[in-house]
C-alpha cells in the first residue's frame, strides 16, 4: 500500500529551484475553481508554498490531488491561510512525499488542524478500503491519498504564529498573518521577498469573511502591495442582508419543523459554518422567531471544532459571548445534541420530524451528512438547507442545481425535500464586501490575480476591479507561472 504513494501521473514537473534568476509565482490550485488552493513561490533562492489544499468534487479532483507539480523535498516551508481542507488537506501528502520544512499557521489554525487532518486521513483510508472492496461508485485510486500516520507527521511540522507579528521565514522572506475574518484562525498573508537587493511584496487574501458576521472579526484592510492574490468565490453576486438572510432561515425552519412536520438537514463545514449556524439558531430562538428546535450536531469534528472555537475566546467578537452562554446554559444543553459515536448518529435516522440536523461534509462529498440525506432527501415534508458554497462536481452542487435524483450508497434517491440555498449564511465575502476590502488599498497593486472562484465569478470580479479601480487584473490558468518582479 505504501508504495502506492507515487507522484501520480506524468504531468510536467516544474524546473528545479535556482533555474531562473527572477522571482516567480505558479498557480497550482484554486485557479478557475474554488478548491485545491496552492501557490508556489520561487525566489530564485528558495521555494515555498502558500496553502496546500485538497481538490474536491469527483474523479478529476482526485487525479489532481495525486500529482504535485513539484518535488516536495524542494519546498522550504509552507504558509497556511486557514484550516479548511481545500487549503490544508494535502499537507499530509506533502509530508508523506518528503517535505520536511515548517508549516506556519496561526495558533487557532494549528489547533483546528489537530482535529481536521487526522479526520481527513481517516476518510481517505475508509474511501480507499471501499474502493478496494468495490463498494465505491467513484472512480478513485485504491491507495489512500495519505494515512493517519502521515497526518500526525504533518502536525509535527506546524509552527504556530500570532496575528500581526512579523515572522522571519528565511533571510530573503518575511511574513505577517492578518485576521481574514473567514473562520477561526483564518489569515490574510502579507509576504515580503527580497532578491537582488530589491523587495517585492505579495499579499494573499486567503478566504475573506463577510463583514459584520458573528464569532469572527471583520477582514483586516491592507494598505499596499506589489502583487495581490484575491479570492472570488462570490465575485459575481451579493448576499442578501443579514436581516433578510435570517428571515429566510427562520421561514425555512418554521415551514419545515412546525407546518411541515419534517426535519431540516443542514450540510455544513464542521469548522466555522457549524458554529455560526448554531449561533443564528440560538439568536432566532432567543428572539422567539422559531420554537426552540432539537438540534443535532452530528460530526465528531464539529464537536471538537466547537471546543476549539470556545477555547479561543480571545479571537471572538462580542456577540459570541451570547452563543457561549446559550451552549453552556441548561436549556442550551438539552436543545443541542452533539453526537460522537456511530450508534448515536444512527439513532438520528429514526427521527421523523422536528429535528435540525447539522452534519459534515459541507459539500456532501463524504461523512455522515450522506446518511442524513439518505433518510430525509426523498421526504417532501423535509428540507435541505445549504449554507455554504457548493463547488462544481460535488453532490451538494447537484442537489442545489435541481437534480431530480441523486446517487447515495449505490442507490438512486429522488429529491423530494425542499432545497434552500441561503447564500447569506456563507463564510465568504460577497461581491460588495470583496470590492470593499480591495478599496482599502491606497495604491494600485502592480498585478492583481483573481483566484479561488469558478470562471464566471472570477471574471466578473476581475472586470469590476478594472472598472472600479483601474487596476491590471487577471484570472490565472491552472499551473500558469508569472514573474513577481517589475517587468524590464
Ligand atoms: Zn475557507
């Protein structure tokens, strides 16, 4: 099995470090799509990665996950923007293939990874076993991308850093992590690179949060940079206002739980989304806008992530104190059930009405959510409420796009439940918030690269950047290499 941790297909490898005199940046993921975030910086002296994320959404994603475009042994270190698997999920594979440098991340991100990477490895191992046994309908290789052992090894390479404190990473590279307001620990990266006596600054937005949302702070404005990488998940649309979003959410809950006598199933990233959804449910219940529902948080990782969230009170915004006290209060405890064991998880299957079931994965690609969809998706009295972005090729996207039937555990299931997509609950900044953050720059970056968005969203934001600010902006192609230095 271990020998199957090959370097994947015969995709062209990038040249060795030091081949070129100039500083270069290569887009190795989240270019024209939202997953697989990974950027390779080559200063001419050393090479490092910004993010090392997993591609998600089907066989093509699996193929990309298996073929690094570089030799992991050549990478000096990794800067990690945040804990989400589409930004961090290939770190164990990087380590498995020989990377032995440091992984720099904020303290909260490091704490979250302690939970997430071993969990991701479990999932990889389970899927590989399934594929081997012929149970998987998916076109996957039989070797796991990595094992729990690799995940644990990658945790050993983590170097926690503080927000706003300069970190010297190499003689020619320094960096500051700024709060991105997306999930706990999420960061915008400011990176300074020196080569030939000249300094170039690179800013990577990471995933930016929507301002004015609970639990995390608002994204930090950045004043200037030479080269900018900005995310564009919602580059082509605005969320409804928070008030309208909560109206929509309350209506979906009341309609289903009270009038419809069904269950509400919410696929949610265990980290970030689950805690924020709990917060909104607590708020709506406290305001008497919904009857206090029975909430099942069915994801051991969500429980662990909630513990990490509550442990990092120093990062919370003031509203979060209310969630903390609701969860800690007697009534809160009786209303929110965190299930850890498989047995408890399966008990939820027999609940026919009145339950809000929050489970991962957020895009329905794996995990316990698939069981809850199986039991509720074909019942017209139930509702599936999507609260996060659903990437192309994922099961979640197919349901959102109106598929009449979907395949779960080898069987076709008709989609009869109501499907709600509440974009306003997303952890991502919408178009106006992205442009608002970009408006914080005091001068035009020399180059702006619009990343982490599907083509329509990315190009729409690129056009808006050119029109509103007059900056030079472009959407990079996957594996495109660009110079980081001034032309000429
Ligand atoms: Zn994210």
